C-alpha cells in the first residue's frame, strides 16, 4: 500500500493515566513524522475537583512551557456551582465566561469574555416557565438592549384552528421577526413568514407595544409554505418568491425523486431516480440533466472508494462521456492516502508527467504532513484574492506540486511549504502562534509570538485579516464587518457587513465598494431555499437576481439563477447549475441542464484552489459554493454557519463556540486531517468511519444480536448509550425533564457526560476484535473520539427536533377547550388526553380523572417546585414515570431517524419479541393494539419499556423503514 510505512506507528501508543477514582489525569501521545525519526512524548494533563468534575486541562505545548514560565496558564479552567453546572469557564483561546442558572437550571445571566452581559427573562412560576426575552449590554453601552422577544400563543379558537396553542408565534430577534402562522398536529411548520430589520436599525425590542416595533422593520414580508406526509416527511416547499420544490420517497422513506417549479412555469425534474443498498447507502442517482452518478464501496469496511459521474445513454447515445471518476484509497485506519480521477488523462508538460492523482502522507497522530497533486502552471501563491479561471479550459498547462505541513505540539499548523519545480512556484507560508495560547496569524502580520494575542479580542476573535483589513464582531461573537479597503474617511471605506438571526444563521450580506462619486452595493438576503441578490450603483438597480437552492438533489447541489433584471448577455436566464462534489463535499464539477461542463475546480488540502477552469468568464463569476460545499465571500473567507474559515492559513477565524468538543485547541481545523474529515457547521468534524449495527427491541432480547454484531466486527449501538452520553438516564426525574426541555428550547444541546462516553466507547474495541486489556491507548483514544463525535451529533439532532421533545406543550395541546367541547360528554372531551395516558402511563390503579388532573397541573407548571407543592408523592411518582415514557418514546423514534441518516452504513436490527419472549408481528400489533389497553407489563424498574418498544415498531412502519430494518423474530 502506497505512502504507508508501518514502522512509523511502532511504539507510538496513546497512554491514559487514571487516578484512584478512575479519572483520566494524563493523556500521553508519541509523535513521529518519519519511521526513523525522533519520537516526541506529548503529555496532556487534567485535574479534577473533590466532586470529580474536570477543573483544568493543559495541552503538551503549554505543559512544557509552564515548567519554565509561571505566566503560562492551562488551556481551560472550570468552576462549578453546587449542582455541577459550569459556573465559570476560562479559556486561553476563548477567554473567560461566567454563567449563572436559576433554581430550575435555566441560564439566567451570562457575562462573556468581551464583557457583554446577557440576561434571560422567563414566565412566572404560575406559567410553564418559557423564555420571554433576552437582553444584552456591551461595555460601551450605558443601558441594555432587548435583543430578543418571544410571543407565545394562548388558547383561543383561532389559534387552535392553526395548531398554534402554546407555540411561539412571533420571535423578534437580532435579524427581525419570524411569525409562525400555521403548524401541523405533529408540530411541523406549515406556514411561516419573516421580516428583516431596516439597515439603520439595531435590535431593541423594548416595551410591550408591538405596533411600535413595526417601524424598525423593512416592508418586505417573506412567507414560506410547506406540506408534509403523515410521517412528517417534507413533500413540498414554496419559497418566498413562489417557487415550488417537490420531493418523493420510496417505500423505505428514502428520497427517490424531486422536482422544481419556478413561479409561473412547468416543473423541471431535478432527481429522476435514486437507488440504495440494503444498508441505505446510495448506489446510483440520475438527475434531470441526464447525468448519472454511481457509487462503489469497499466490501470489508463499506468505505466509499468510487464516485463516477457520466452522461446517460438515454439522453445522448452518441456521448456517454465519463465526466468525473474519483477513486479513493485508504490506509487501515481510514485515512485517505490517494485520490485519482480516472476520467482525466495523464498529461505531459515541460518534460514532466502530470497524473490526475493526489497522494497524502500522515504522521503518527494522523495529521496530514505531505500532499502531492497537480495545479495550474500560473496559479501562484494564494491568500484572500481568488485566482482567475482558465478560459477556455486548458488541461495541457497543468504541473505537479508538493506541499508539506508542519505543526507544533499543541496541534497548530505553523508552516505550509509549496514546491512546483517546473514553474518555480516555490513559497512558504509561515504562521506565528502565541506563546501562551493557540491564537495564531500569518507571519506577515507579526513574527513575534508575544504580539499575537493583541491581534485578537478577549473572546478569541481575530481583529485583523491581513494588513489593512480590520474585522469587527458583534456582541454575540459573530463577524459583523470586514473593512476591505481603508480610506481617510471611514464613510468611504470598502466593506462587507453581515447580519444574523437569533440562532446564529447569516441572514444578510452587504458588500459596499465606493469611489469619490459612486457606490456599488450588493445585498444578499438568505431565505429558506432562496437567495435574493440585489446590486445597485448608487440608487440605480443594475441586477436583481434570485438564486433558488434545491434542498434535496442527491449528492449534487443544484442552484437556479433567475434574473428579474440585469441579466448578463452571455448566460441564459433560469440557468440550472448542478454541482458535483468529492468525499468532503467540495464542489469540483459544475454542469448545466444538458449535462455540459460549466466549470471544473480542484483544491489543495485545507481549501486553496489548485485548478480552476470554466467555459466563460461570466458563468465562472456566479460560482459561489466551493470548498467543502461552503460559500466563499469576497474576503476570501468561507462561511460555515457558526464560524468563518481562512483557507490560506488552515485555521478558523475565531474560537470554537462548542468548546472542547474537538479538543483543547479551539482553532484547529478538522484535527489537521482535512482529507478524511470535513466540518459541516464550524463546530466539529463529521466522522463516518465505523460500521455499526443498530439494535432496537426489549433490552433483555438484544444481547444475542449484540454478539452477532461483534462477531461480524461491527459496533452494536443503541439509543440508550447516546442518551447516557448526554447524562440522560432511564430514571428521568421531573427536574431533569424541565431542565433538558428548557435547554432544548433555547437551542442549547445537553451537556456531554465524558465518563459515560468513555465507558461506552469500549465496544469499539470488541468490534475490532481487540481485548480491552491488550488494546493500545491510542486505539482506546480513537474509539473514545468516535463515540464522543457521534454523541455530539446526537445532541445537535435533539436540538434540531426540540419541538418533538416538548412533552409539556404536547399535553397542553391535548387538554380540551371548554368552549369547543362543551357539548360533549366528559369521556369524549378528554379523548385525546386519555389516549396519551393509555400510551404512556404505567397501568396505575389511579382513576382516569385523577390522571387527567395530574396532567392538567403539569401542563401549566413552570417548574418542579410548583408540582411538588400541589401534588402528592404518589402523584409525582406517577407523573415522573408517565413523562419519562413520553420523553423516551420520542427520543427512541428520533434516534431511529438519526441512526439511518447519520451512521456509516448501519446494519439495523429490530428484535420482534414481547417482554416474555413471545413472537410479535406487525399484523398482530395492528389488530390487538396492546399499547391502548392500559395494562402494561414491567421490565425491571423501566415501567415504560413496553410502551416505548411498541411505539418504535409503529414509527418504523410509518416511516417506511421496513425495507431498511431487519425485523428479527425470536
């Protein structure tokens, strides 16, 4: 196998040292870049408080530096309140943050590293305790501003008609206002509209007069309409300009077709067909432009080894040209060691052989240290400016290059050396790292490590991009403005500025370029499935462009360019552009509606452009989605969602808002392995390496299936273990429910429980046939990192589906309205609530009226204390079990969706056996409906187990997973 020397990895284990409490106090790595090179021992140290909470961590670089300098601080210091919640976090990268929770565990006051004071206001204890507003005050401001206001629906007939009771119907935030106009019975949004703030306004929703707030909003209202099937799958979406996207699914609930109808036109097919393997992996997809993409996988590991894109024989029998044929080769642990494009020919230029192949070499820590490939002969060194494409494409002037990468002991990329002997395109990019943190900048800004921290604010946000280009950040740590060209009068600066919604999504980008007598301004408004791009010279509109982005197009990204005015002459209106990507999602090949090539692009590791060719300059200028499938701004930065990325430095522009989810270095890009990993939103790399067996059914019937999975070298997983990784255990108390529910409402994922994650990660070793006692610590650490990454992904999925986990709102919506049901008998009035009780209660001897009364009090309770003061101990016990059942029914169903979507080729098994081992069939369940009998049997302390298992089976069939899941009869 090329580029691999097994001796490099000999005697380089990962060693974990534990104290007498079983807590890891040392992680020891052994680093080597060559088989015969020196070995560097790297020690990461951890300390804990008396309660076993992690109190500080320091990486190997700073650990050594601290031995000779008392000014060096640990990477992280943590202090906790009496309940174990982080109270104060001090990071050398992200600064100091203090968070105070209220008695219910909800965030109440936060003081950020930049001195911003954020407070949250909630409903009184007589109400459910929902978030009402968020206020912020910066150090420069004398008074606070109310940056968010949430208006909740009541219980009127009009609100019930649109399923809005108890829902947040208006959310005023940092971008404007979002209005919920209609939702389905399952909580999916059917109709929603938004208005943006005027450019001159900053969010400040003070007072209680909504009428006055409307003066701060622009006139345009953007409305989104959606329809769903009975399983909650999206069927159609109508964007703010009336364009309609349609989706179709196969019997397994997997996407198998889509179409787009531009306003006033007939439908265009986007996806003709999609074919999947038994494990749910894509095998073949055909698009509306007559292009077919086929996927191949390594039999033993199911890693993707081939992506072939070709024209269809049916579309053009005389031209079935293969447009892209990517072939991947891996080392035993899943690092990509070569990528070859068999659709391209080997070329010869300046007495050198140029092969369409890239190769990669890694050090003993799996960091990329060398890469080879091909580039355009005139490409030159890149920073923020973008190279011009070859027009037309000329692949005879490609040349070979080699790049090497150097890292320090803290994982900071410090040097990129580029060499292309045939063109003498040789250069070195040096990066200066702070002597006391992981903050770093190009050496053109400073070569003095002691000066680096001055180029960042207290929260770890870089203040200067390159010399002369300043960066400004808003109070929430989001990039607010980049000064592109600085002039004597700031009003005449060229700049690009941004605005974000309350959940951190970029809503607006404005690029301003000025001369003495002219101002060219381009505004881009980002809406669901739509971008509105308006260009003006002074006050005259020169271009009005709508970019319709197709949400589901298989592996391709599809965008339609529709001009209302200002269309360039050498490009068609309503141009359909299919963008075909590589393993990490980078846009490499653009095709039009006839399958003809618009542009081709290849990338260096970490994101620079190596090859860039297009059929004409105008079309090339409208390509905005590039490396890793992200948008490249005029600044040269890539916008990922939660952060901006500098491809010429291989680093993030700010510290990771998710904290240590990807290690102690908060600026490191995808673990310094950009060929294997890619980041989806700026928080953590996405990992899809390990083959899993997902097991559902009663826990005491799962054991044999786990054994079968281990025998096949697969990792058996259950949703229980990922819940445990978030500290959500079987015995869910009412206070736990209120705390988790409130955090989810505020888009705050549950805190990861590292001890539980490490315990569950040991199954990876069994799957690999390795005894834990004989496993190297490096393998243990890799297993832990895999488990940690998946647990984090599950936590984000819970936030994305928070409405389904809001049991209190669901109960409130089930309570009968006095006016609506006044003419019905008591039993009929409570029909929906009684059905909830039968599905979720433990078969208690309580009367049905007593159970109704308990749930009625729960629906209006603001916190646990309120319930404790109004309910007896027996009532509280019943309520705890019932709410736990309802909550875990939802997490298990969400987990089923997540497993199928997220995990690498899951082998999904469902044990169809009742509690006592009797066989179950779907026909039997449909006819007997045991979940409606109210006579639930018990499985140990988990009284809700049977209700949950039946719910999972019904969900699998409703979602049409029966062709994906292997239902096993015991």
